[in-house]
């Protein structure tokens, strides 16, 4: 009997030890998995680091590339396209003008009524129309006929309301969010389609002439007075309200910037005469690249798998289209190496499943238990019952990606200001006081800056770090709304044949 008891006791002890060993082993594996997840995030954070010294290197690289792009076509990744826009609206414009904003899958038509100095914009109307998908693969005549007929119906409705004279010739601003080589302020040749359009017979043609032919066919007595891209329209709208505006930045699904340059600095256009001595330059800055940009293995993989490999390098680090995708790639690496997300690897393997809007919602969740983060992870990535520390880890990845993007945008803006002597260095060197430093306005449009508070905070913080608190107080970042529509109508007013 004693031996039986002894055997049972020994057996229980062995089982207990085995259970304890299993628990210890499981806990050790759990610790290891969590430690590996934290290590992946730490490595990523180091790769994305943007200390102020590095940002100043990016500023200087931007200036160098701007000079090179202004010197010759193909001299830089920055195209530095001259726009022929040498005069910007100042508030004196009056009359009724129309605008068309052609984007990836939509066409907006606008009517803007201007009242001259003191009245500003009296009113404006806008309609958005989806372009039928079949037209994205059709002939050019069909696309421009759709745009012209849409515009005609809009104009007729507006004229019936306000009793305009139907036969009076109307001036139109035309925004084309595709690469165009300007021939004049009102004409330009399409370089290539993007964003899904494959209408080959338009490439190499003057898009303004295509539109005017379609308008004439539809009985519209209208003329394209200004052909621009959305960043130029944004600059025009900013300058209309504040003549200290010198640059504009689009930071949304894509990104671009333009600014006012001295004509004598545009070496590749020597001899080009302007009324003001300056001209708006469309940088196409999404294609900017420099070895000083903090590129990680995730950025390299994203670029390798993109249809425009080795292009739009800056855009792929800062724009709304790509930020959520970078986060997804980091989370997938964590899932592969640590297994802390359970069975969600399949969903994390789907490219672009994590939209930047969801990334922003994760980042800005300030609830104690990160409830919104848990909800997004569950609904989008099928991560069920995530712990608070897992949610915090995901939020930290979003923070790293957002912070890098916002600080790089800030460096790009300061690069523009440095190129045109608006970075305050001259004022400091000459001993000017804060009160006499030159006020500089940069107008910004689209959702990342306007709707994403953390992005905006990181941008403003970086500008203060790069310029210093004294100088940065004189740099105003002003939100613009609908520069691609209203701003383009304003340019139609500036370049109207009636003036």
C-alpha cells in the first residue's frame, strides 16, 4: 500500500512538473513571439527616423534637384514644368466663368460668379459626374463628347436660372489631372494617361483642342482660357485670397507642388517673356528622389511590386494612396515572424486592404482600451479579440509611418522656400528682427493635411524644427478648398479674352 501511494505521489509529481514545464515553455515562446514583434517595430522605426539633421539634408537635396530640373528637361527627377501662368488672380476679377475638373473616374463642372474687389466670389455651383467605365477604354471623341454634353446640360440649367444670354461666348478653365506638356496657358499635349485610362488616340494631342471640338459639336459657345493641373489651381485660389501665397501643395491620394519662380531662373526657357517676371512652375514633386530619404525594405518591396517601378518615389512615402499599404506590409512581417495576430495572415496578405483612412482612425483612437483599433482590426483584418498591447503595437506602426510622411512633406515645403529665398536665412544673416521677416503663405489641399490631425501636427512641428521658432512663425500653411475647380475658374477669369 505504501508503495502504491509512493508511486502515485511520484506520478503526480512528474505530471505536475511536466505541466509546469509546458506552461513555462509556452510562456517563454509567448515572450519570444512578443519580443520578436517589438523588435520588428523597433527596426522599422529606426529605418524611418527623420531627425532634423536628416530633414535639412532632404531640404538641400530638393533645392539641388529643383535647380537641375529648371536647367534642362530630363536633368532631374523633378520635371519642373513651366505652365505659362505668369499672372495670378488678386480679387479684382469679375464676371461668370466655368470650369471642368477631369480626374481618374469623374468629371466635375463648375460655375463661378465673381464680383470684383470687395465682393470676391459671389456664388458658385458644382456638379460631379462619374465617367462611365466603358469610356475609359473608348475613343477620344466619345470621352470628350461625354464631357461636353455634361457641361452643356449644366450650363443650360444655370442659364435658365439666371437668364444669361445664350449666345454670349463663355470662358472656361480646364483642370486635367494627368501629365500634360503645356504649349501655352490654354493648351497642352497629353503625355500619357494614368489611373486606369487607356485611350491611346488622345496621347500626343492637344487636350484643349479636343474639348473645344467636342463643345462646338454640342453647340456650346465656349473657349478654354486656362489649362492647368490641380496644384496650379490651388495656388491660384490661395493667391486670390492672400497675395503672400507663393506655393501650393496637394497631399491626398497623390501629391504634387507648384510655386512662383523668377523667369530668369528657368534656364531651359531662356527668352520666354512674361508680364510679371515670374511664372508658376509645376514641380511634379511626387517623383523627387534622394539618397537622404529614409527608405526601408518595405518601401523597396512596395516599389518593386508597383506598376510604376522606380517612379514617384517621394509620392510612395508620403501620399494617402500608399501609407496604409506600408503599415500592412509591416504588420504582415510581424505576423510571419511572431504569430501574435493569430490566423489573420491571410487577410494581411491582401495588398491595399488597409486603407489610409483606416490607418488614420487607428492612429487617432484615444479611448483607454483603443476600442476603435480593435473594431478596425476585427472588421478589416479578421483579428479577433486582440489584446490592448497588440492594439498599441499596431497604433505605433501607424504613428511611425505618419510621422515620417508628414516630416518629409515639411522638408519638401522648406526646400521650395529655400529655393526662392523665403526660408528666413537671409533675414537672420542680416540681423532683421522677427517683426520684419517676410510673411510667406503656402496653400495646402486634400485630406491628409486637412482631415488627419496627427499628420498636420507632425508637419507643423517639423517646419518649426527645420526653420527655428522665430522664422517658422512667418510661414503660414493655409488650407484651400477646391483649387482644382474654383481656382481654375479664377485662372479662366485672369486669362479671359474679355480682359
